[in-house]
């Protein structure tokens, strides 16, 4: 489908992605306003290797919790929905610091120092890994070497 402001992808598109792309590792469906939490859930449930997702779908806190349970390898979740700091802290603790959260335009959605020291270290490692991945994705020769980065 076409992309751009408003986009043309829908929950029906998510259904196709979930059926055809089980090895999907990264998905940016930001600015796709016709995709709902249901479509995002379908993808997270069907794509066990999903490591990064960016979405414009309006998500409720319980939906985010569910998505994190469905996508055990997810280390980055970017949303347009903003939550309070307590929620981000709770989710960071729940994932053991594995998942880095960003709300569109806001990189540091909570004070990392408020996490337990073990989770804090894991979260910082995930932030660093995210930095490396984002840098390397700009290099087309690196895109197919994800597995080497994740061991």
C-alpha cells in the first residue's frame, strides 16, 4: 500500500502481513491512521521475531502490556500514544529492561535512574543496541545482518 500522511494501510493490511511475514523483524506503520490496536495485535501475535515496531494506532495501557507479552523479542516500541512516566517504568520493569519505549518526538519518556539497577543496565544496553541498529539501517549492506547483532 501507499504510505504518507494518513497512509493507506488498514487492519486488513495487517492481516495480510501477519499471514505472509512470519519472519518480520522490523515494522514501521507510523502515520498509518487506519490501523487500529487490533491490527497491531495481530502482527505482534503472528510475528515471533518482531524486534522493532513503530505505530500510530491509539493504544490503551492494557493493549501495550498485551503486545509486549505477544512479542517476546521486541526491543523497541515507538508509539504516537503518550503514557505517564509511571506506566513506562512499569513496562520497562515488566520486560526486564529489554524494550526501549519512545513516544513520537520524545526519546526519554521516563527517568531510567528510577529503575532497579539490573533493569537499568539492561535498558541502557537496549538503548545502545537500538542506536547501533538505527545507524546500521542507513547502510544497505548491513540490513541483512540482523542475526549477527542479536546472537
